[in-house]
C-alpha cells in the first residue's frame, strides 16, 4: 500500500506565527485529507485537499486560518496561520489510493506545540 | 454533537484472552464502519471494516460485529497479544460516494503479558 510522509514531525512555535506542514505520498492518490487531533480528542476532519483547486473545508474551519494547497496528486501542504496555544494538536494527512476503497491511510502526523 | 462514541477510554486484558472494544454511533447515514489502530508517534493504520448491510466481518484474530438497530459495533480480538497494545479508533463513513470519516475518541488497549 502507499506510504505517506509528513514534514516536520514536530515543532514548537510562538504565538502569532505560522507553520506549513508538508505531506508527500509515494504514489498517486485520488483524495487527500487533513485532520487534527487535539489532546484527548478524536481525529477531526479539517478539509479535503483538492488537486488544482481550493480545498473543501468542514464546518468550523476556514481557509484564512488553514490554507491548503495540492499542486499535484502526490503532494499537499497545510498552513496553520496566526497560531495560538489552542492550535496545539497533532495534524495528520491522509489519502485514498484509488476509487472505491474505504481504506483511508494516514501519515505519521505532525505534533505542533504553540507557546 | 459526537456522532461516534467510544465510551471506554482504556481497557486492560491478559494476554491470550479476548479483547472487546465498543463503539456507538448516532448518524444513521453511515454506510461503512472502520477500525484503526494507532501506536504512539505513528499515524492510524487501517485494521478492519464492515459494511452497514453486514452484521459480522472477520479477519484472522479480529472480528467486527455490527448491531444496526442498536447503532452499536464492537471489535473482538482473540487471542489478545502484547503487540495489540495501542489506541483503537472507530470511524463511520458518511454515506456512499463520500470519503469523509467521522472518528471516535479512541480506546487505549493494554495487553498484559
């Protein structure tokens, strides 16, 4: 099955700054998603990264705060903008390798701490 | 509104015994349910799934049961092994044609040698 890598694996950032997380898949995927897991909480879908067009955001998430790019079928970035301590979470990239499967697979996650 | 609930944050089981992890859901539109396993510092990995039209799916030591009328599913691991110690997430798919998953908060399973 396909493998997802994420950079950075972890970071500690200052309030008010921004961080861009990169997600690379080793093969083409039809769909890519970004999730957030806050401490003690479930994985929450932030948005669907659409190739060549604007991402589709879930309720409660907006493009100004979480701009997403997906320039091709194997790469996506998520930026966490103007960070506050409430943004401290694990951010995970996921993908579907092909149509018709429900077996979404995940990257290792990026652990973000905002001071 | 938490659409997928895993009410047990943790579970401890002796090696060789059965582990039963439970999950309840409220969204009747879910058409597929999945279990993921997560080790520390790694992303979740797919374990087993079940269609909403089935009531059981088995894969080796892992069996998932679905009770649609009760909106309840469970994951059985038999026999449990120390390597099964991880956090297990239950997830529902939001209907045919959708790829978005809604996750529970997870249950941390500890298998004691």
